[in-house]
């Protein structure tokens, strides 16, 4: 009997090691498969951006040779059947800065449209955060049936796409004589409900004991808002700023409908018409237009994640 026991123990140890090895192999396989799948999706998502940036350093002749058939148009203005294959090229035969020289130096209209975008989007981001933080503080601090109804209306408005409210915005802007002015773009953007919803949900998670302690120390509502709520909501404010900036930086419908003068249109609208002239400029202008969005995202990525994962100012 004593001779069989060690043999059985050795078999059990061998079986246990095999199971552990099998689990480790299966776990490693799943990690590799997930990594490979993520790499494939990352490549698919990044390919258009990389293609735009690299093609912006091509000359006009090379771009026309690779993509000319896509942008071709018939004399009558109808569609053209593309009989040739489009040559997707990531590395230019010869690096050229002629497209950027045209955009930045020879044709100031592109920079004018770029600054139109900045002038339209900057005030919207700044004042929407101010209005949203004040409104969110009111929704979070004071509960009541009327306030809950108003907050529910905010949620309904947020769920509606802008195209649904475009006609009412146009009629109200016309009634206020704001058409063809920047205020027709600014006012609906400043009072957009998205940031209010995001900040209200966050402020309601701030511990009541924190606010009560401030009230015991003699702090008023303005001091509680400025010294407690705003510092705790810093991550959420940055997240809202990033999302609002990206949303309005890419707006097209608002300026097309509310601004009839093409000189006041942002670059997002102008990009759809740039192919009517020199098609090579489209890549350079698109690259310049992507720079602010990429910088904002790369600089605020940590704040964006922190604002989404935070719970009442404390990591959940």
C-alpha cells in the first residue's frame, strides 16, 4: 500500500501540472487572438488618416495619376464611370510641400475658413461649459418634480439628432433676426443639453456629506459651486469640452442652413467643395483640419478617461 501512494501522488501532480499548463496556453491564445483582432481594427481605423497625411506630401501630378479617375467629371456634369483601378499609395515617389505652400501662403481663403471654424467653435465650447456647470449644479443640488420634468426634457432634446431641431432653430433665428450671423450658430450650441446631462449625472454622485461639511463651515452656494463642485468635476469638464469641440468642429448642417454667405462658412463645409479645383489640395487641407482635433484628443485623453471613469470626484 505504501508503494502505491507515491505513484498516485505523482500521477495527480502530473495531471495538475497538465491542467495548469493547458489553462495558461488557452489564456495566452485568447490574449494573442484579442491583440491580433485589435491590431486589425486599429489598422483599418488609422489607414484613412495615414493615407491623408502621406498623400498630402505628394505633388499634384502624382495625385492625379493615382486618384484622378475618382474626381473626374463629364462636361455635362454627370457621373463618370471609373474604368481604372484607384491606386492607394501610402509612400509618395517624391516628397513635395507644394500643397502646403498653396494652402498656407498662396491661397489665404483656406486659412480664412480655418479661422472661421475656430471663431465659431471656441465660444460654443467655453460658454456651453459655463452654462452647463451652472445648470447642472442647480439640477444636482435641488430636487423637485418641476426640476425633474425639466431635466427629462433635456434628455429628450439630447436624444434628438440636430436635423430634427434644425427647422425650429431656423425659424427662431429668423424671428430674432439672427440669420447670417454667428449668433445663429453660437446660441443653439451654447445651450446644447449634452454637457448639462453629463455634468448633472456627475454632480449628483458627489457625497452629500462633503457639501454638508462645507455648509457647516459657513460656505454659501457660490462657494460650494466654485470651490467644491468645479474642482471635483474637473475631469468631467475636460471630457465634455473634448466631446463638444469634436462635435462642433465637424459641423456641416448648421452653417449651411443658417449662414448664407459662403465667406463665413467653416472649413468643414469648404472641404466638400475643395475637389472642384485642384484635387491635391484636399489632402493638405484635410491634414491641417485634423491637427486641432488630434492635439485636443492626445492632450486630453487622460482627462477624457478620468472623467468617464470617475464617480463623484473619486475613482470608482
